[in-house]
């Protein structure tokens, strides 16, 4: 059983930066794909970015590539999401996810964290 715990959310102003962390326990972290999703009020949960077991990165949208960066530290069993130039539309609950197949897909991802709130004021 894999447990994921996110941290680092908060209230910031537009243009600020935040770094989210997701600490994993249980299983073999280095073999998992890890990802970040977000859910804004009244909207469906959407994929943001993932990193597979070998370090390959996928983004939901090109607009996120310049602002959001995912990284992992296998020694610490932790994945990070660095978010820069935050906008009010980035306001959402951000969820960490793990896919034990090693590659992140909606169909195979099998663990979720509890989420951390990010609020960006204008």
C-alpha cells in the first residue's frame, strides 16, 4: 500500500511562486510514475504534469511548461511541483498521484494523496 502526503500549499498573490511536495511511503518509489493533478471549484480534476520512473516528463498543456516544473528525489521518496508566475486561475486543490506501472495514465494510476489547497489572489 502506497501512501502519499502533499504539503506546501497556501495563499499567494499573482506572480508568486510555490513549491509543493509529495512524500510517498510504502512500495518502491523509484519505480513509480508520479504526477500532479488539480481540481478547481466546480470543475473536474485535471492532469497537470507527470514524471515517469526514468525521469520522462509529460505536461497537460504547453502553457504549463514554462511555469510548472516537476522533479523527484528518489532518495527522499518525494516528488515536487515548482510553480512560478502563479495566476488566479491556478487556484485549485492540487493532488499527488502514483502509478505503480511506472508510466502515468488515467487508467492505471492507483494512488492519490489527500490534496493541498493553492489559492492565488489577484
